[in-house]
């Protein structure tokens, strides 16, 4: 693990640190023209009444588990934003830069490190940059009690030393969120970048058969609140964007339709069968858009709580390997073990004549 270069740069910047009237804002840490983002607005979730409705369900148990992982309660969280942008050197994309900003409504505290010496501390003016000794080129800074930022030292230090960024997204990302009210969550991925969700999209749509020069360029998943504030509903939207309306867009629409039909036949997806019947599809220029009303927030919370064990562990290697192992065992049993004969009928008791 080589942390010398970024730490030396951070130390040099700290030595020339100008006085700052006030700490940088959350947006000033975000990358300029970012093309990939995941954003959860917990303040909006609470303000729309969705959290109260969902909190009444057994989903709260799952949230308590997440509270332990974050080190603070989700009730203390207002927004969490993770953005990515390509790192270009000599005209070539060589890596992906990422910054994660956590905004709270209360003191978030420091990340617990009970005696493991995971984080090395470097003073940068009024701030303490904590570099992760377990993860190469990773660090975080508690800017204020209510603002925590994660990223590489090379991305965090300039902002701490008086060189804030605009933090504005690329036009593509901005177009996905502009004008949408009560937007609670969105995940937008630039499928043209190395650290994108392209592999996941291709695995979800294995029969798409896109033309080589007309594959999807962006995917966006968003959750919005709608309806009566006293009885909030949730709406989910999925958008696959292409460079133009052409054969690639038609291939995406056909592939998504086939994927929904396959999902509607899986016994494991029984909980979402009613939702699949309500999915609405439309084409909007170069976008294939799918929208579904998930129903009342309390019902969504109950459905997620029911599915939570699968959601928490399905991505593990053990779970991914389990189906293949089960098939192999079943095949061996079928070939080597004959079905046992039925048991003989019980003997009738003899009548003693008494």
C-alpha cells in the first residue's frame, strides 16, 4: 500500500493553507461534471411522511441493522451522495474518481476505530484528514459535526485548502432529475465509463443484442413520493438512455419486456407479481422509460422487510454459488438413489373375542 504520494501532497497543501472564513459546503466537495451518482434524500423521505409510514412496518428492524453499520442513526441523516467522474490523463480515461458526502441534522461523530489504528491523522488547517490504512488512497474528513466527506486525499485536500469545486453534474445527469418533485432516491450510471453498471445491465438483459455502436449510454433508477401527504404513495421509474432513437433503443425495449415476463414467472418474485402487471412503458426520444406505482408507503415497507434477507445476502459469493451446488446435488441423487418402496400397511389387530 503506497500512501506516500497523496499524503505528501496533502501536507504540502496544508503548509500553504489560507485562512477560511467558513467551512466548505457539501456541494463544493462534489466532482465537477460528475456522470454517475447515487443520492438518498432522507430529509425528503421524512418530510413527505414516507418514513413514518415505512417505520411502522417490520422494515425498521433492517434499518436498525444499517444504523450499526453507519455509526449513526438514519434519523440523523439528511442526505448521502456518492458521485463519480472519469479521471483522464493524456486524453485517455485511466480510472474513476469518487467522492461520498454525508449530511446530517445532528452530530454524526467520528468513525469508531477501537484500538485498531486504522486511520492515520493529518492536520490541514482547522481540519483533520484521516487516511485509511486498510484501503489504498482512501480518506475521510469531518468538515463540521454535521458534514462528513469520503474520498482520496488528492480530491479532499484542495477543497480543504480553499479551492472548492462547483459540484455541478454533467448535463446528462442534470436532465434526469430536473423538474422532478419529491424525488427521494436516484441512481444514475454512465454506462460508457469503466466503473459503470454496464455489466449488471448486460446480465439483467442477456438477450438484448444491441448494435455495437448503439448500446445504452445511461441508466437511471429513481423513487418519488406522490399522492396525499397523509397517505403517501411511492413511484419507481427506470430509464435506459441511448444516443439516439434507433435500433439500440428498440432492442432495449424488447429486452426489458422479456425480462419483466421472465420475472413474472419466478416463484421467488411472487411478492412483486401484482406490481409487474402495473408497469407502464413509454418512449421519450432516445429514452425507454418504465414507471410503476409501488402503492402506499406502509405496504412497500412491509414488502421490503419480507424481502430483506434476500436483499442483504443475495450478492454474497455463497448465495451466488448456491443454485449451482443445489442443481449438482439433485442430479447426483437422481442418478444414484432409487426411490424407496412404500411402507407396508399396518397389521390388523386380532379380535380377542372379549
